[in-house]
């Protein structure tokens, strides 16, 4: 969880989970070192190039999250549950992402977790020739993220490839 602090201060980036209001616009969350474009695709605030980006057609998070976003301060953490779609990136030894609730009026969940601090588990099996998991569960220090129906986003080409659970797993274990 993130400490309460002013986002306008220069501060070290820390891992954490934050509820962010005001979706659909380019913005940044300084406390966890993540920015996004108007399509809620995360990038490291440092400008580092991610190993890759992934989209999950179904995502759910259960755990604690601090409040943030439109206010200048990161608030106290509270228990939350957010379901919708997710956009993820792996960069600088961290998984960063945004879980966007299906209702655009609800806040999105932004997270940045160190790969050394997460546990990854898979369940189920899908695919005829190339078996891949049905669900990928990522447990961070703040909560648990479940991801299903994963595609790899090729940002420079403006396209995506579905059935990419394996490539996300490889990135999470690198």
C-alpha cells in the first residue's frame, strides 16, 4: 500500500495499487510511476520500453487500494473489488497495469508491482494443439488479480494477437 503523500512532490516510485477517477484521458500516477494514454494503456513514467503489452478481455481484482487520481493526494487504502478489462505491461522488473471497470463512471484500478513480490498461478487449460491456461492469477502484496482471454498488444502496428497467455507468463517469470 502507498503512504499518504502529495503527488506534486518529487518522490521515489513505489509499488502499489490505486483507484483512479477520470478515465479516457492521458494521465499519470506519479506515486507508482505509471502513465497512460487516452485508451488506458499503461507505460512506465520513466520512459523505459516495456518487454510487451497485453490485454485481458476479462479481469478482476480483489484486495486493497489507495484512493487517488483527480485529487492531489493519495488517500488511505480500503478493500475493493474491480472487474472489467485490463491492459498490462512488463518493464523494469515490474508488472504495471490498469483494470478498467465495465461502467465508465467507476474508477479504474492502477497497479505497479515488483515481479519479485508477486506469485503467479494458472488454472484450467484451453486450445487444441497449443495448450495454454484459462486463467492467470497474479497475487501481489495488496491483492489478487485474475486475468482471462489474453491478447498481446502490438502497439507499433496497431494490432493484437489473441491466445497469448504463454507470452505473458514468460514475461512474468523473466
